[in-house]
């Protein structure tokens, strides 16, 4: 027969063990979203169609409600591809990526817009067709008759600083801060903006061509000769020659 | 974002005499998207890609076989644009206007020019 003391000691022991295990169990449950045994994975989806301010919230809420998944993050601003990036945590035993993509396509935001998961690379502008090339050859801009010019402004620190100021103000929209032709407005333009780091440390033989191009413009590039003075254009050229190829 | 593209339409005067300068009007119902949208203006006041880019890139005008003018456009073009330009009626040949969008798709509209006496 166990005495009262023995029974109480055993009970206390059990309770203590339970108290040890319980927090660990709760911790495990909370860390895995309530299902410690499931294989949870996080996948990323590029979303098309987030056009109204209510769209992101409506998409996240509808997805969580319909599929019992967890929306970890909706990166609207800094995704590398430019498309908004939705991170979804789901159980790979019960759901697949395809099911989530189909569900996203069926969700509507309050204004009635639909979403879509972006597939493949961003097609910005298809290459020119043969017909367009032939038209450009027939009616396009005349071949440049470029004079050999020499830069009257020495490439000093002050000149480069002035050039950077004008470049940041006028050129970055299309050519990008690093001169990689990837500015915010670049993808809406018919022809891809030139990558300006190719002119790094070129000698004076390129000066006449650069000056002519900046002054006259071509295709979608406006003639900056109307806006920038001659000295300002030379400052910009001095700055362009210091741009390095981005990593 | 249903793409509601309709074939282009062209209108020229009913009566054209030889050496008349006449107006050609072309209407093309095609959407125009830069692809940019302001998703959360309060928290992230930047424009990012929201829908695919889609706009008319080129308009080529042929008078018979000859290419007479070319219009280069950007995503700043309007939805469903209407183009008007003048031509001199020098010979009895069809005018053909071809549109090409940024995805390389092509549409065409054509009208015959016949001189009235």
C-alpha cells in the first residue's frame, strides 16, 4: 500500500514533468503554426494586378481565409524583379503551388479587379519586327555627321560634381543612378536606354559623339541642348565617364 | 485588365481629286498601360509594376507599296488613340496603315483611293 505521502510525491513529480514539457510543447506549436508534424514551406509568388490601395489587404485576407495558409509577407517595394512579391507559408503535404496560383486567380478585390501570378520574365518590349527595322532604315534618323570636338572643361572634381547634379536630375529617370539603363521610366520606353558605363575612361575621341547625342537626342531621348547649356552638357559628359559597371 | 482590342478603322473623304491634299483619320481601340501603379500610397508612395506593360509602339503608313510615314510611340500614348494626318493624292492606290504594339503584334487597315472627276 502506498501512503498518502508517497501518492502526493508521485503526483507532484508528474505535475512537475508536465510543467516542464508543457512550455516546450506550446513553444513548438506556436513556432510551427499549430501543426508540429506538417512539412511547412514558404514559397514566393510575383503578383500582377495589385492596382488599388485596397488590393494587398484584400488578397492576403482572402487567401488566408480560403486556403488556411499564412501570408508571411507582401513585399510591395523592394523585390528584385519589380513585381510585388507575396510570401506564403503552407503545408506541402496538403497544398501545391499550382492550387495557390489558381486560388489567387479567382480572388477579386473590392473594386472587382482580379489578380494573377506573374509567369516567366517580365516581357517589356518584344524585339523590333522586320517591318519596323525596314521602316527605321527607310525613314529613321539620319546618320550622324559628328564633328570631332574636344571637351573645353577639364575633368576635375568640381566639374564631375556639377555633372552628377545634372545627371541625377535629368538622366536617372531613364538611364538609372548607376548608368545601367534601368531607371524607373525605362521599361515604358520603346527602345532600351543606353548603358552609360561603357563610356568609362574613354578618351577625347568620344567627346564629339556624346555631345552630339546629348544635344540632339534620338528616339525617346529628348534633345537636352534645349535645356542644358553647353558647359552643363560637358560637365555631364565628364560625370558619365566616371560611371562604373554595376555588379 | 481585359484587353479590349478592336481592329483599327480608317476614314478618308468620299471625293478626292488628283493632287488634292486630304485628311486621313485612323482610330485604333487598344489599351495603353505603363504597367506602373501606386499600390499603397500611404505606406509605400512609390510606383511599382502592377500590370503588364502594353501600348502601341509603331504606326506605319503605306501609300501603295511606298512607306510614306512612321509614327514612333511610347507608353505615354492614350488609350484608343485617334490619328489624323494629311496626304497628297498623287496616284490611285490603296492607303494601308499598320499598327505594331510593344509585344510585336500587328494590325492593319486599308482604304482605296479613287479619283473623282
